């Protein structure tokens, strides 16, 4: 059995992704703090084929379609995270933000969020939609796995159960020790849980000030600041303002932020290099400093940063 093809055509506008921004930043901090489910991950249109359909050839993937603004989705997600973490990797949990990936949700014919869909050996089995209790979700998934096992539809070696086969420690009732994350990430996570991006940024800024070589905190500081700056931005209006005045530093830095968030790194860098060329004195320095801050979003040694630094040097001299 081969995985189905899936390729939505149009790109997602940043305006539709605002609900996903805070979620992404929180997820990154939770991963660093060791508080995330190791068997869960976020997916969108670009990663659905590989992360869900192809991955399901070796282990079932439960796809959770969630609405970031919905308390019901949050409760739904918490239950699935609990069940997935307890499975020991018997199945994986893929999460789709319905606001961030509307084309994917439409292609999957999801009537409402929250909803679950089980992907197994490249095929999709729709599950319950709407609010559900832990008991209801556990019951449906247990029955679904058992039915798939009876039909011979599960990947070879899968036990057909919701939980994995217990190991010696599990049989003895032992609980795995939770990984210890960095205190700075835990503190930043608390701020992000409150939706306070400024406080989270201050936590990472303090860490960088104490240790300028802390590249992890520097990168997360850049991430939190980027997401925070874009919270109230209208992408269409921002791009129109940037197009109208190439020397407007505020407009150009905002447009560059939009490009960075959308993964168009070279476009963002080139935009600000052009702004450096088009401005003088304090405006030029503001554009330069913003560009240097965006460099922190990519790993040290990234060739795109190296190329942009050379262009910046040429623009300055």
C-alpha cells in the first residue's frame, strides 16, 4: 500500500496564521524545558505528506485538527498528548492548527475542530469531531486500533493496542524520570503561557546578557521577539506600506519580519540590505541592527546568513 498524494496548491497568508504564532513559540519553549510530548509534532500543508502519510507506513499517526482559540480544542489536545505520551511511541500524534492551515483542513474535509483522523499505512480513517471526553477518545481509539488489527491494516509488528507493550520497568510500576530542562526556558514558558511576549523576551535577554555565548537563548530571544512584533500586524497593509516607500525603515523592517516568519529568509535579508543602501545615519543604523537581529533566527554558520553579511558589508562600504 502506498501513501496517498497530498499537495494543496496555494500558500497560507500570514494573517491566517496569527493564532499559530503563540502556539509555535510556546511549543519551542516547552520542548526545551522537557515538558513536551516526545511523540507529538505540528504539521501543515508542506509537511503533511512526509510527517503523516509516509510516517504512517511504519506506525499509526493520529491527526488532531485543532482551533487555537478554542478551549474545547485545548482539552482535546491535552487528552491526546496524555494518551500519546503513555503509548511509548506505539503511535504518533500530529497536530494541525485549523487557522494556520485552512487549505489542509478543507482538503481533509474536516467539518469542525477539534477532530481526529487516524492515518495508517498511508490511508485516512476519520474519527470523532467536536468536544469529547478522555473516556470517549480513549474508547474510540482503542476500538479503532483493534478493528484495524483485525483487518490486517496496521503496520507489521504493531500490537493493535492503544498503549505499547510494557517493558520491565513499566510492569514494575516505575515511571520514567522527566527530563530536566533549562530554568530559563521554564521561566520563559510561564510568560508565554500568559501571552506575555515582552516578559518572555526579557527572560532570554537577561540570559544572553549574562552569557553572550549562549546561542540557544539568543536564538529563542529572536524567535519570541519576532512573533511578538507580528501579533497585531496586517500583512497586506504592511507590504503595501513597504512597497510605497523603500526608505521607510519601520515599513521595511515589518515586511522583513513577515518574510522571516514565512520562511523567506533571503527575501527578508535582501530587503533590509536594500534599506541600508537607501537610508543614511540613524535610519541606516536601525535597518542594520534589525537585520543583525534577524540573523539570530538561523543557526550559526548558516550559509544564507554568510551571504547576507557580505551583501551588508558591500552596502555599508
